[in-house]
C-alpha cells in the first residue's frame, strides 16, 4: 500500500514538472550531440560574450584549456541526459504506463540534469577565475542581455 502511494505521488510530481517548461534562465548550455546545430546556438552566447572582453593571449589559452579539459565530461553528461529523456519519453507513452517506472525515469533525468548543471557551473567558475573584475562585469551584462533576448523570443513563439 505504501509503495502504491509513493508511486502515485512520484507520478504526480512527474506530470506537474512536465506540464511547466523550464524558464529561459534554466535552460541548459549544452545540448546532446544529435542536435549539434542547436548546441552551437546554446553555447554560442558564452563564446560571443567572451569574445567582447578583450582577453589577453594568456587568458584565451587558459580558457581554451579549461573548455577542452571539460569537454569529455560535459559530452558524457549531455549524452546521459539525452538517454534519460528518451527513456522517460518511451516509458511515459503507450497503452500501459507504469507510474513507478516513469517516476524513476524522471528522478534519473533530474539527477543527470543536476550533474550537468554542476559540471557547467564548475567550468563557468574556472573561467570566471581567469577574468578581471571588469571583464566579469561585462560578461555578466552580456549574458543577461542574451538571456533576456532568448526569453523574449521564447515568449513570442520563436518568431
């Protein structure tokens, strides 16, 4: 009886969470490899914003090394998210849906997303450590402008 109640609660959480899309500021910066064109658009804002900072050659080299070192881990994280999303989609569609399986798929996806976000935050922190206070302020302003534009675009339906 207790397991059935837990499954019902988890499936309810899954449905509520799927009903509300992520805000623009919560979007991931890395997209799975099967959507490579979209990946460039999501990673692009950070790279464009870094390009306006007048980085020294030393900073460019250090940041390039940070990104290259993190790339395998971020790609693996993105692949895990993609796989978890596919499994959730497959298990939640069909004639006989098991709420416990869907709930576990959701929890797996959420864990994978949290790991990806943590790894991205770590990379961002390492990049920030290479920047001067003025460069950090410019970067933050640029990224906020990009997020605001993306949010407006999402609200307008991508037109």
